[in-house]
C-alpha cells in the first residue's frame, strides 16, 4: 500500500471512520447502536447482533472492486486502488 494511502487511512481512523474501523463494528437491528464486532448481544437493548459488520453492510450498498474490495463510484470502469477493470454490471444492492 502506498504511503499516501496509509496516511489517508490513519487520518480516517483517527476520527472513527474508514474500512478498518467499520470492520470492527456491528449495528443493532433494533436500536441502531454501533457495537464492537466481538459482542454477540447489544448492550443497550439486549437484541442479538447480526454477523455482518458495518463494512459488510456498506459494501452491499455500494459498487466495490471484486479484486480488492475498494469502494468505487457508481460510474467507475477501473478500480482506483488496484487498477482492475470493473464490469459495468457490478451489482449495487440498495436494499441489503
């Protein structure tokens, strides 16, 4: 990973954003609280947490590179991270 990419991810993480933070969180389906992914139940309401992380949910709603999982713009033809050509048919599941 290029140095500029590492710096960008560190800056995102410093403010609680980015894929590395999102992979460590789950969202309670009942109350919407974000909970560390190691928890099995929501500490706020006691609801059983889904297995998917916040990043998994985000990926289902956005176009992603099939090679490196980078989130892409809807009209992207190539991945900005790895350069792989992305099919125009790459699905974006709006209701996932």
